C-alpha cells in the first residue's frame, strides 16, 4: 500500500513546500505490519518495512488494513474521509510524541492523502 | 474583471453584551424577514458570504451575520488579556437574544452551523416563541471529545495552522478547492485559544441530549440540514434530533461540516426550499 508513497509525495511540490521544516521519522502500521517513514525537509527519504526490534520514531498511526482501505478509497466513504474520523470511531490510534504531527498537521494529512492516491 | 462592490453592508454595533460594553461586527444584506446567521467554532461571519450575495435569498430575507465576541472583526471585551475564553451554553443563548434585541429584530429566523447548529437546539428548547423558525446546520445533541483540544492553544504550536489542520477533513472531499481553502483560511486567522474556547461549549457544556425530547417543532418550525461527509456532527445525530422533536431533516449530498462556505452554491440549493417554506407557510417544490 505504501509502495509509491515516496514518489507521490516528493513529486508534489506544493506538499513538499508545506512540509519544508519537517524532519522526523514516523510510523505507519497496517494491521501488524510496521513501516518507518523518514522525512527530511518535507521529502520522504526512506520507507523501511518492519518488523523492527527497537523502532525509533516520533509518532505512529496504527489501523487495520480495512480501515486504511476505507480512508484511501477512491470513492470517498462518508465517515471515513479523515484520520480524525477514524480516531473518533476508534479505528485509528495516533500515539507517541504528537508535537511534530500537530505542528505540521496539514502536511501529514497531505502525506496520508498521497498514500491513498498511491493505493488507488 | 471590472471593479464592483458587493451588496453587503458591514458596521460595528456598540452595546452592552453579557454585562460588558462590546463592539460587535455585523454584516447584512437584503430586505424582508430577518435571517440571523451564526458561524461555527473558531471561525467568523465570512462563512455566510455566499448567502449575503445571493439575490434569490436577499429579495425576501434580510440576512444578518455577526462575528461573535473574540471572533473575526469583533474584539474581545476589555481585559481579555487576563482571562481564558470559554463559551458556555448560558452565555451563548444570552448573546443571541441580546444581539437580536439590540438590532430590534422582530421574530427572526435563526440559523446556525455546528456550535451554531447546537445552540439553535437550546433556543428551540428555551425560547421557541422568540423565533419565526429555527434552522440547524450540522446539528447534533452532543459530540464527545475525540482529540486533545489543548493542542489548539499552546505557544509552541501555530494556532492557525493546527486549527485548520484539525478541521480540514470536515470539509467534504468533493468540495471545490476555492471553497475548501477559503473555509480553512478563516480558521487560520482565528485568535489564540478561541477555537478551543468554543469547543468547551461544543464538546462539554452544550450537551443537550437530555432535553431533546422536550423540544417541540410545533411550537417553532425546526429544520435540520446536515452534510453527508460531516463526521463530527453526524447524520445519525441529526436524524435522531429530527425523530425526537418532529423537525424536518435533510441530509445534503456532497457537503461536509461547513456547507455555507465550502460550497455555497450547492448549499443554497438545499436552503432555498426551506426559506420558501418558512416564508409562505407552504412546502416548496425541491430545488
């Protein structure tokens, strides 16, 4: 699901500009499959699939494959169109140090949106 | 493009509100039945620009939009620097009644969205006789907190960026870009802590679940319009209010939590039959 994510994000000049001060590593979990996503100045420089013994990241998005599929559905599904919609339904857990996420929330939503485009 | 002015008048109203002198920014357009519009949490009256500029509405309605204190071009009351802003149900109801009285409105139609869609349920419960009709946009009896609102007001997180980021997904994914980003721009310009202070009403103090059954839409016509993509005030919540009160509910396709600003044209298509029904007392044909 995340195969083309880096290319999608890095090709989006507006998204990269929005995230130009983002330098962090965050985690996306799809079911039990963890992925570490490293961001430097708004560009994704590495996506490393797990499993990991001691993963080092700032914050994590954890949801089932079914929930990610709904979020990333090419046809928007009411009630499943945003990470906070999933959080509200307790289908997505956001954990860790949320400061980098909250300071660049529109950027990270854009990144996850690009993951949806990559999945479609 | 040739220069033109919109048919909208903006003025500052000086009066005592909630026991303190205030300078409130009020915009209006049109003639006829007063239609008092209430903006969402952390935003301001600019959300209703589409209505203020639509002759189909303003030929029969005097559309009036005010920025709540602390919002838009309405400043907080003097001394604000030493307090945390926090909206309560009691103050919000009083504010609407006092604004209506200061403007000498005769049984206006009141229409509010989100927090405005909630407070109009309080008005329907406590003061139905004061209004010709009540329109709730994105109305639900309560919304439990689903994120930590302290992120919205701390000096090490840009308030405008995070507030827009929080609400961005509430705009329908089908909304035109211009409406989406105009809506988010209003959130980006909100004062520090204002959105958080409004959410105290939205998520804590404004819960009206236990009084919904006491609202009777026969005492004052109650209309509910909710966007299908609103996951905050859900369509289920709106339909529950309608079922328990006798209100007329419509679920709006391809709209989200900010129908009047994210896609004004589409929203007005849903609103016009409601306004026509209120004006004529007869059900209008669908738009």
